């Protein structure tokens, strides 16, 4: 059994370069099982998931990152959210019955919106036009624009109905005057020799040795990655608290309850008239009979 659904961080101790590798299987499968996505959308979600995990690992604080694609092409919208604890969730919308084509046709006139939301502090948003032929290169553009750090990213997937697999690698020059351009280029070049087959069959240690045996690499303890939705009945109730009470009661009268569907995990939360009154009076959740 491979050590999938883990994020590995490593450091090239003599080159002022850091690296990350993520491999996803269970967590990827969980996101795909929410809807019957066309294979092109599955591939894109896998790449977006791996990219989000890699970017989340660059966070130096508690919070989350979302990577969102919006386009005028067949892929309308795709988003993955990731927390600093590597809990990922995501969803995509697409146009039925159209040819997807390559990445740029699928995401025609598209943008990548990267939102970083620290638990404490200001939210940061970066927007990159999708102009490069792959998602990996578009994410590199983001780093060039926002952090001005030389970064190489590789993303790959294998679509298989029972065991889909996605992986990603990132190597990045460390900030500061000491960054060694030549060393970064050499390591980036070695990283580019990675492929999906090797990502799938080799242990993390063996993979790093295969790629970088001439370098000094320090590998840190891996971090678990999992699919986890942050929705809850209480959060849905909080979202309803801004809606007019009579409007909610009218829905209850017509349909029996107000229901909220989570777009990420398809959980359904329903609220009756007693719940609505409790939500509006600010006492929802204080009485055990109103929870679930
Ligand atoms: Zn959910």
C-alpha cells in the first residue's frame, strides 16, 4: 500500500530550494463521487485539488485557500477549498453536451482566482488570466505575479472508475538574496522528469531518490490529506438568519420545511417552523430538540 493522501515537504539543504509532493486517492475519489463528472472535468478537479493542497502547504498561518476557475468555455466553474490542516472539498459545473477540447478551449477566456483567508487577518485575492496551456503553468504565473518566487509545478492524474489518482509537485526558490538561480533550474529540470506512473508506484523516499539522488534532500514528516466538508446544520441556520422570517415560514407552509443543500458534499439540512422561529430569535441550537 502506497502512502497516498499525504503531503510531503522537503528541503534541498545545499540549494536554497524547497519542495512539496502530494498524492491523492481516497480524498480525490470522495470529491468525484459527489456527482457524475465527465472525465475531462474529473482530470481538471484532480489537478486543481493537487494544486490547492500544494498551495495550502505554503501557508504560514491557520486559514484556508480556495482555487477557483471561471470560464466562458464548457467548464463554467470549478473550485477546491483547502485548509492549513489539508482538509479539501470541491465542486465543478460544466455545460452538458459540448466538446471540452484542450485546457484552454475548456476554460476559454478563463481566470484563476486564488483566495487566501487567514483565520486572523486580512483576506488576500490574486487573479490570473488563463493563458498557458496547462493549469500547472497558470499556477506558476500566480507565483510569478504575487510572490515573485521562481516556482515549478507539475500536476497529473489517472482517471480510473474505482481508484482515481492525482498528484502534484512543487519546487520553489526560497526568498532572500541567497537564492541560487542555477540550482533552482537544475532541480526544476530534474523534477520535470517525473511522470504519473512513477508517482503512483514508488514510495515517497524512493521517488525523491530517483529524482534527486545527486542533491542533498531533507524529507519532513508527511501530513495527512483528507476530503472534509466544513458544512453543518448550525452554519446553514446561520446563513438563514439573514432571510426574512415570513418568507421562510411561507416556504415551510408550502413545502413542509426549508431545506439547504451543501454544494460540496450534498448534505441536506432541513428546518421546520419551530427551527425558523428559533433561528430568527437567536436561540437556534440552544435547545437540543431543534438540532437534527
Ligand atoms: Zn458539505
